[in-house]
């Protein structure tokens, strides 16, 4: 018999790691997980990793200019979102407004975003969700390969470059990467923002073994970033001026040497990851060590005004039993110890403290026919001890708090057919108060307020339900989901209008308080591809958050967002993966705000991108791209920007600085193979 074969496209089901004890088919995973590919991280304009993933429905960011972004998932941020890298929970100074995450954007091969409570797997702090940053897989056996990438952005002169080399010799794997970023002050549609530049460097490496018994990898990294800060003031003509009332020159704005004040943040990390076949199952272990140093420099390098120095030791062990008749049980334990010091700083915002945490869980998944059911329970214990300290205008009383909690989760998925599936979750989660919420007593310079903690705060308790339908065939993929999250003893800060004078200036006093909260929302996506070379991608997210005690809105909740992108992927001879895209981002008005916030107007941004992969030779290729954001140079305030009116100055609530204006990024990515 003779057959005529025709080419066709087969899209395999996506496998995810986050949200389950083992990697699994995303359709059989009940938790809501979105993935961001390496191409999306690199080829869309962004200034940092969180900025790059904020296009995901349900994900947004709190920004401090162009250099700092903090993740927000379904309206929750700070210590309510866990960030994982190399399997280790990132522990820096994420409790504060003006601190980013100390992770190299170029090192990420893929990011998985779990939306919703995840305390069962990740313990306290995973109340809002998890961002899991995954490195590339080790090189294939007997190969030596790498990549070089570089890009340039027109708005703030951001230059970034990264070189990676990795190999595999008889199961001995190794990898090394060096990255560097540098930017001068960014430009809004109306002006440059003085001293808003930053630079960032990262060096990391991995060695390990991949054998029949499993694998063991040792990762180490050294990350450093310097970020400029500017306390805004305008003259009678509306120009931003320095402390002497003099406007900044173009030469100053494009100077890559940061002026004072600025931040110097360093983060060192070592992680040992292993997965060993043991008996009829496997034991997965992650051991981590992190050292974070954060210096706030007002006038001189050697004289920091604030110097926080923290050490974190962590472990995470999971044993997965062999699956029997569709039952797949997993048990695990995890814990961490944090030792934090104020080192040689003139000021103290938080006291020296020690934090201990321990947790254990049991989880089982049952699969039959087209259904998957999972259930789990977890116990956590946390202890935080603050040290006594008294000096001029600074008083910290010693305290010791202990918290314990039991959480549980249920999940269910059903595949109606190959195209349509349903998933639902119900569960509880908790978050212990962080050190700033318990014990702050001082001026938080970066946010221009005097913060007062409360050592009697209770842990937050979350009870959430979410559900979604997903549909996918050869012409379209769509999802529609909703969530409801009741949080008892929700912690936030508020002000009664009182002020306190420090060094001749009055600062508004903000106290950490607790009320009950209710967050709910919907997330939807629709991608149409009537033919293989046309994709119309659409995403929508909306979150509403209410204080159940006061009946007012909760502060700092992102506005509803609708994103649309038309992507054309022509087949051009001599190239691969060519594309041309045009996108429109619609941000709606946010008027559901707390009493001390300012509403934000809606706005629309126009984006576009073009790129292709060129075959330089039989075995060598290069990807080149140009991507533009806010091409119409729209002047706008993002509702979560810390530079919007009402957040930037306690003395002038009308003072604000627009978000970044038009920005065009040019980039090249060159993978290479030295041995095959």
C-alpha cells in the first residue's frame, strides 16, 4: 500500500512543576498556573523580570520608577507572594515598598505563575500565589553549548548583556552565566526623572550529576544592583529641581553614574537540589543559603543611613510514593531560619530579629478516567523574636511571637473531551505577620512616612475558592475563571492624619492594623488562530477588594486590564520564527480606593514588535528583534506606581511623576554549540 504523508502541527500538553508535588500535565493540575516562556521574557520590552511577567492575566506590579517592580497576584503582594528560584524561596527585604527581587532576568528559561493560595506546598507567605523562576535544563550528554544576548532600550539607555556556557560530560553537568545591565534616568512623556538610573550585575554557576539514580545540582549566584532615588520637588515653572532649586540638565539625566541618595543591594545564594530514586519512590531535597545586604546611602558610600544584613538557611524535603491504581501520595517537610541585623547604619526602621519556621504536609492525588482529585493538609509553626534597642528617637522593645496553623486544600479537574476541561480548588492558607508589620518604629525614607508596627498582630487566614473552564482546539484556545478569597485579620497600614516630627520635618504616621477582607475577581483569555500564521491574543483580569469590617475598598488594588495583540508569523525563506505584532493595552479607571488613596484614570497604550531568526550557517542562527512600548508616548499614572499623586509626597498630594514614556528595545540573541 502507498501512503501520502502531509506535515501537520501537534501541540503537546503543557507540563508544569509549580503547584503540585510532582511535575504534571497542566490540564490535570487543579491549581491555576500560567507560564511565561523565555521568548516572552526576552523579546517584549521590560526593565526587569517582574515587569516581563506582568502581562499575565491576574498579575500586575508595584513600581518605583523603571528599576524596581514587585509582583502582585490577584490583588495581593509583598510577603503574600512567594518567589522561588533554583527551588529556594527568595528571602531579601520583600516586606518593603521600594525593594525589587534580586534575580537575573536573563537567567530564567521559563516562569510559572501560580495564582491563588499555595500554603499547602510552600508554607506561610504563599497566601496570594507563587512565582517559580526555572533555569534551563542541563545540556544534552556530550555537548558544550551556550548563548550570548544583548539589548538596548531608547527611553533610558538601558543596555543589557548576558553570556552563558553549559556542558554535559558523562552525566557531569556544569553551567556558568554572567549578566550586566545599566541605565540612566528614565523619561516620561514630559520630562526625565532625575537620578532614576540603575545598574545590575549577576554571576552564577552550576555543577552537578545526572545519573540513573537521579540527579544532584549545586547552584551559586552573586547578584548586585545599585538604584538611584530622587525626592521630587518642582519650581514655579513645574520643572523637577535639586535641593538647591536648580533644574537638572540633560547631561545629568543621561549620566550613568548614580548620585545620592541611592541603594546598594547585594544577594548571595547557594542551593543544592537533588532528586534521588529511593525504594519504590523518590526523595526530592532542596537546601538553601542566602545572604542579603541592603544599604541605603544618603551622602557617602562608607556612611550608610540604613544597612540591613540578613542570613537565611532553608530546607525542603518531599518523598513521592510510587503510584498505585491511580493514587499518588506525597509527604514533605520544610523549614527556614532567618537571622537579620542592622549593621553600621545611622537609622533603624526594624530591629534585629530571628525568625524560625517549620512545616509538614501530606498530599495525595487520585486519577481515574478523565477525572483527577487531590487533597492535602499541612501544619506550620513560626516563631519571631525581636531584639531590644534604644537610641536617639529610636525605640524597639523586645518581643517574641509564636504562630501555628493548620491549612488544607482540595482540588478537582475534569476533562469533558480533548478540547474542554474544568478545574476547581477550595482551600485555606495563612500568613504570619512580617517584621515590619510587627515592629516598625521609624521613618521609612523611601516612602516618606513614619511607620509604627504592632507586636500583637495575628496571622492572616485565607479561605479561597476558584474555578475555571479551558477550551482548546486547532483554531482557538480560551479560558474563563473566577475566584473568591475571604481573608480574616488582613494586615494593612492606615493613617488617622497624625504626623510626627523627625529632623525638623513632619511625617504622616501610618499604623499597621487588621480587618477582615474579601477579594474576588475574574480572569479570561482568548487566542484565535484561524490560520497557522495569524494569532489574535486577548487577556482580561479584574479584581475587586473590600474591607469587610469598614465596608471600604482595600488599598493598592490594580485596575482592571484588557490586553489585545495581533501577531502575524509569515514563512520567509532563509529565516525561522519571523513575526510582526501590534498590541493595545487598556487599563481601566480605578476609583475603588481606600480613603487615603487617589483615584487613577484609565488609559490605553500602543505596542508593536518585529523579529526573526536568521540562519547564519547550517548549525548557527541568530534572533534579532525590535519591540516598542507606549509608542504614542502616552502620559499616564499606573494605579500601583509609587510615583503617582497621593503616594509620592505627603506635603503635596497633587505631586506626581508619570510612568515611562515611549520605549523601543533592540535586541540580539545568539545561541551557539561548541561541541556536539
